[in-house]
């Protein structure tokens, strides 16, 4: 292909992928709302406020039925052997099947929308990547450009959901591609920013998390010191959580009756836990916001750390697919609350830096983790700087034999 024919095709593919990724992000967010409305009878973004207003039997029935339906659907789609993730497609030089990816994405939305403890970014991430694979085929891109476009689309699908363009591009480089290069960035940045620009026309432009005024001003040295202590305390929590989620995530039940039974049991367990602690419902966004506001005490925070981590790992072990971003932030933020309250200090900065640590452990991506937390909150620029430093130190620790032989789940 001549250069004069290559560049128009490439630019067209990048522009089309950005628009499609933005549309996919919006569609998945709206579908999630529909699922929550069907399950809990209320319309909105936040699932945690919905849960206490329904009877206990419904809290159990909704995720149980979702586990049954998704178990049967995942059994069918996985038994066909056509489900290929974005990272697997790039490394194995295998095409992504749009139909199978769509079924998998719908299952993820239904499972998360029913209250299960997994992130909602997995569905738009993989579906946008599958669309980019098809677009690259239509525009006849070279293999190298096709791989970069698929990775950029995966990050852009995530970015469109949370309105985080910088971290979407970082996700494409650090988690999906697992390498940084100027050429990869030249794909990832315009696709991610374009997807967010398209999605913001429908979902708004504000930060994804509601933050306290304390986060918009520069923190003093004592606040940073307490937050650093919270980050240090979150490190063993993040290491254990990351190792366990990766371990169970790659030992899921094979497609069959055991998969269905495991997901039904996981759904029922979710409902039973939500009867006692509704804060664990959903992906964890509301849990992070409650942590930033200091809405619970030390004992409750400790319970939420264990409950959120256990449910998330249990869902992966049962065979569910989904993201780990908000569950990781929820586990980390609750850990940070414990340290801040014991030190008698405000909790917001401690919660966020602890969240950066756990997110870095699960994703092995320091640039992404620090940028993601900052973009979610649009907090003072100090968070971006200190967060990157904390994430870099955490990444050094994760380069150990403890985690070396287990791949990041987010990029699978």
C-alpha cells in the first residue's frame, strides 16, 4: 500500500474507532441502568442507595437469577471457542469475534447490574476492541497498526465509561499492549480523547466521583504523611488481593453445569451479604465515594475491605467475567479510611492514595493507576504527582516472584 493511500485509511480508522468506542461506552452505561431498574425498581447510576429499599428476598433473588441467566449464556458462548479478548488477540494474532464478544459484554453488564462485585469497564473495553478489529479489517490496515488500534479501542472503551481519556490511553499501553512507545501513544491518545468527547455529549463532562472540598485544595504535609502511611498499609492488602484474583480468575469452572451452579451460588451469596452490608453492591464506585466522605467507622471499613475483596475474588472463581478497577479502588479506599481514622485525620487523601496502591497491584500499571484516580476526582494536581510516586514505588514491589508468573487480569 502506498503512503498516499495508507494515511487516509489510517486516519479514517482512528476516527471511526473513537466514535464507536464512545458509543459503546454510552450504550453499556445506559444498559446497566436498565438492568438495575429491572432488578431494583429504580433508575439511576448508583446501585447502593437502591438496595436498602427492596425487601431481603429481592436482594437475594436478583443476583441469583442474574447468575443463572449469565451462567447459561457464558456456558454457550465459551463452549463455542470463539471468545477472544483484546490482549489475547494481539499477542496470539487471532481475530476477535464481534458476536461472541457482544454476548460476553451483555453478560457482564447484567451480572454487574444485578449487584455483583465486579467492574463495569470490561464490557465496553472488549466490545470496543472487537469493533476496532472489524474496522481495521474494513480499512485494510497492516498487522502492526491493527494491533495498536485494537489496544487503543480497549482503553477508549474504558475511558468513555469513566470520562478518563489520559488513563484510557495509559491502559492501552501498559495493560493491553504492555509496552510504551510513541507510535502506540499516537494511536491511543486520539482514540481515547475522541471516545470521551463523543460520550460526554450524552453522559456529561464532570468527574465520575463526587469529591469533598478538601481534595480541591493543596494538602498540608501532615495530610500527605498520613496518606503515605495509608498507602503503605494498603500494600500488603493490594498484593494479596491481586494475587488471589489472578489465581482464581485463571482457574474458572469449564463451560458446563458447574459453571452455572457456581454463578448461581455466587449470586445468592452476593444477595445475602448485601442484606447485612449493602455498601458492597455493584462495582464499588459508591463505596469509594462513601470512603471519601468518611461515611463509616474503622470496624465497618475493615468489614468492607474483607467483604469486597472476598466477593470480587469469589465471582471470578465462579467463572464470571468483569473488570477490577472500581473493586480495587473500593478495597484500597476502605483500607485508607482505617488508617486515617486511627490517626485522627481526614480520610479523603488517605483513601485515594491507598486506592492507587491496590489498583497498581491488580493492574501492574503505575501510570494508569495514578492517572485514573486523578481523572476520576479532578482533585488538586498534588494527587497526580504524589499518586504517580506512590504507584511507581508499588510497581517496584510487585516485580517480585510473588506475582511474577501471574498475568494481569485486566489485560486478558
